[in-house]
């Protein structure tokens, strides 16, 4: 069992010939419900009416967060009051903070660090208007489903593991892998409240299909099919002339 089509293709490229079944990891949807929008915004000095994009993840170079800072620099000029919230820790944190300062984003970007998943994280999701993601190296990209479960429409690159999530174009906009085009998608979403709300509803509905109970049922079904296939094969072998 592999978590994404990209991983199946990668293992096949390494010479693995055994059958590989794609089955994503399920997420506990209830962990991302609720959250206090106003509380998080007040705590981090974000105006109630500010358009807010959110990234959550490990602050490492492979997450391509520097790309999102360049997107933020463009959006700061195009969307009054725009803010980018970056939640997470990692080895590139200092580098990214320095890049934000060099781009003049001191008032635009909020680095909020690690957030407790039970309390602060739901508030963080609730405080945002869109989730942005530019990693090109994910095995799955389940944070996209977490954001959708919280009712956030997504703007992301479709690369490696995120392709499986984004392929149906449900609750998400797929962005081009260049700053101007990505910024245009975010601006398009944040500037259209009715469309954003429709995508948020769609995102929540789509996330249900990735819930842990659903995925556990799919895994159990796969095991049953494999066991049945093994029994059939065993009977066929047993019937061969000696």
C-alpha cells in the first residue's frame, strides 16, 4: 500500500514490480472543526476585515515557503490589508524571516510558530480566508485536506503527492508554478467572496471522503479482496495435476 499515485510511480521507477495499491492516509476530520476566528486575529494583530492567506507546515526549503513570500510581496501591493500567516517551525525559519524583512513584509507576514493541534490550530484555520501551498515534493500533502476540513479553499501547486488531492478541482484552485500566476489565483479567490464561500462548502464536502473512518474502511476492503484473491489462487494451485 502506498499513499499516493506519485509514490507508486516513484517505486515503480526504482524497479518495484509487486502490485502497489494507492490508499491515502485518513485524517481525523473532527480535529479541524470549530475554531475562533476573532480570537486568533486579535491575538496576532490582524484586522477583522483583512484578507488572510495561510500556510501551515514545516519551515524547510523543500516546502518552498520562500516562493509564498514572493507571492505575498506582490499581493501586498494589490490587495489592501492583505496578510500571510505562516505557522510552523523548522530549520529555514530564520532564513525565511530574513527574506520577509528584505521584501518589506514586516507588517504583511505573521510567523506564528508551532501551534497546539487541539486549541490554537483550529483558531488559526478559522482566522484565514484561503490556504496556500507551494511544495513540489510532498508524498501526500494531507495538510490540504486538513485545511479543507476546516472550510478553507486551497490555492496550491499540483506536484507529486498533491496531484491526487487537487485532480478533481474540488474546493481548490490549481496555480501555475510562477509567482505572478500563483498570486493571480490567490487574488482571484480573496477578491470574490461568493466564489470563496462556494469553494469553502465544496472543500468541506470533499474532505469527508478523506476522513480516517472512510480510509480505514477502504483499507479493510482491500485486505478482504487480497485475502479472497489468495484463497482463489491457492485453490487453483491445489487443483493442478501432481
